[in-house]
């Protein structure tokens, strides 16, 4: 099927000599040209090379990988932030950690390269009691939300990993659910929760939540607390208009602000709140260990623009576990992208590059130990360097 095909030959996009320089300049200047001049150039670059999704997501390789360094620098038609983010983010330095007050008298931890003040401490050693969420482990399972999980019985395999990571409101199974669920549960049923155990497992150790901070309608609580990563956390607008989704553009001072990402006011980190950027109210997270992630998101932004929660969770897993197994990434057995294994009112965001993320994961899985370099920029490997392999699992219905 077409979703399994590799990227178009990157030699077509390789830039060499004077002609390559001219093309490179043209690529970066395109967003500044009027629409009438831009469309023919875009069409010319797309001609004969296909598109991963549609014209807006056209992927152009500006620095191709090679046999020993497979990481590729790319440009996307719908993305202008990656270049300035790379300019303003220094991954050679360790991130800073800052306590943020949370409901219930607890705190959550902000991890960032750009949002630091006198109350911040340097490095992951400053996490204190939150270190359990960063302890090195041997195996991690990252479970996506693809509907094709219902065509597999990977539950026991998923639960056999040292750490099980899930995303957004995707539920785990429940071995013995109550006969009647709480009144607020609209979509899940006891029968479905019991059935899901065979397909997606029963455990959840870590969960990555987007701007809505939406948890599963029903799940068993961990008495020791889970690790929760709010990867689009609430950040005051004075810290940067694009700070929430483009962490490398947080708290950037500049004389000319052509793109509108520079900070003009005072970025007051004491105004941070432990919640997702679209959550109306703060939540009492109970015993969970909550992170406001402005770090892993910054790394992923250099790989794929507008990344999904699942892709960010994979990068986190690669920083923590030697072997990372991926389940539930890709289309349904019917070829539908974004189709979930559970009923939900949550929308599928249109700006994600699902096809590109999937191709990168397949490439990383196929290359073995070398494949980890596909997903992590060289400058960030000091922090995302524990994984020695990434293995993507797919059901037979998506085979050859």
C-alpha cells in the first residue's frame, strides 16, 4: 500500500553547487513572495515527486542524510518556525527546571530551554521527587491511538514493557471494570474497557496530553502517581505568541519582528499555571507527577513541524529507555488516517503531518541501531541518546 512506500528519492532534493544554493535561497524566500509568484515554484518542486499528504505539507530535504548520519534537515511549505527556532535554541546547554504551583497545594515542573529565571535550576538533576519519571529503564512501549490496534492482540506484550506510555485520552483496558461507570462517562462501557485489555494492555505509567489536557473518561488510578506531560502548556502571551506550540520561539527579544514571534512585554514566569493552554480551569492532579513540557516539544519541532503528542512521547521514550517499541501508529486497516480505537468527541487536528511521522518511524525501525539517529537532531542527542533501537509494530492487515 502507498502508506508503506519510502520517501521520494532525496537525491532529487539534494542541493549542490551554485544551483543548489540558488534553490536553497529560493526555498527560504518563498514565504516572503506574493502568492502569485509562490504557487508556480511550489508546483515545480512538487512535480513528479508526489506529496506525503497535500501541497501544504510538501517536504523538501535541504540537508540530506547519508549512510552514517541519516538525519535530514527539511523545509515544509506550512512551516516557517523551524529555522528561527534552531537559531534561538541551544541544545548544547541543559534545560532548566522551575516549580509551578498546582491545585491541591502541589507543584508541577516546567522543563524548558527558553523559559528560565532566577528561580529556575539547571539540568534534570533539579527534578527532585519527579526523577522517577526520568529514571533509565530497559524497555518502553509507546501506544498510539490508531484503530488498527483493535485488529491486534498486543495487550500482554505492551504490559510486559518496563514503561507504558499513552497519549491524550486514549484509554487503557480495565481487567475488572465496575458494572456501572460514573454518570459523566459518555462513550466508554464496561464491556469495551474489558475488551481493550487484550488489544492495548492495562497499564499506564506515562501520559502525554495536548492543549486540552483531556484524560480518558474512565481509568484505574495509580496509587503511586503517573507521569503526566502537558506538551502544550499554558504560558502567558507576553512570553511569545508562538511559545506554546513552538518552544524555540519563547521569550525571544529582537529589534525587527517581521513574523510577530518576538517578546515585547515582560515574560513573568510567576504567572505560569499548571494546565494545558486550552484548559479553562486548573485541575487537581492528585498524586500524579505533572510536567509542563517546553523541552521535548522543542526537539521534535526540529524533526517534523506541528508534531503529534505521540511523536513527542516517542522522543521522551528515547531519552529514557534502551529499547522503544511503538504500537498503534499509522492508519486503520481500512486505510483511514486519524481513526481511533476508542469512541471520542475529540477532533483530529488537521495540521499534523501524520504521513511524514509514520514514514520516519518506519525508516527508524528498519535501520536498527542507526535508526535512532533518524528521529533526533545531532545537537540534541546529548539529552535524547539512551535508545539503541526503535521498533514499530503493525498488524497483518497493513502488511505487504
